[in-house]
C-alpha cells in the first residue's frame, strides 16, 4: 500500500515548506492505495477494458508506506488540488504528447 500525490501538488507543498522554513514537514497524500486500486483508477481514467488487469503472486503480507501529512497541510494551509484520476489523465496526456514529438 502506497500513497500518491500529483507532482504539481508536491512541488507546491515543497515550495511552501521552503518559504515557511519550518524544520520538518511530512509531504504526501495520506490516502492509501493498493496497486490493484491504482490499476482500477487507471482503467477508469483512460476508459480501458477492466479485463486487461492481471495481478499475480500477491502476497497476503504487504508493506505500507503512507505518511500522515495532516499537520503539514494545516501548518502550510495547503491541500491536494489534483485527484488521482485527473493526475492519471494528465500524465497520460503528457506521455502521448511526448510520443508524438519523437
């Protein structure tokens, strides 16, 4: 289980943290997401057929890396602006543009 924060949101968070000069910030989303959930969000965002998702050899033991960034959000008065679905769409659009320019 991991968390995901759109790159532009993270850049804003880091920029504000540097300006505030507070010695320690936890930057990131605290919304937990399994790889399967991320795959399903990608399917939804890009209108792909769901039957293409194959997840094999999934262990019942999993690692979790999700930081609680509530204090940072409150201190810096910030929030995530881009949803996971919109972030996937923006990333895919960027990737398509890159492919066309090659």
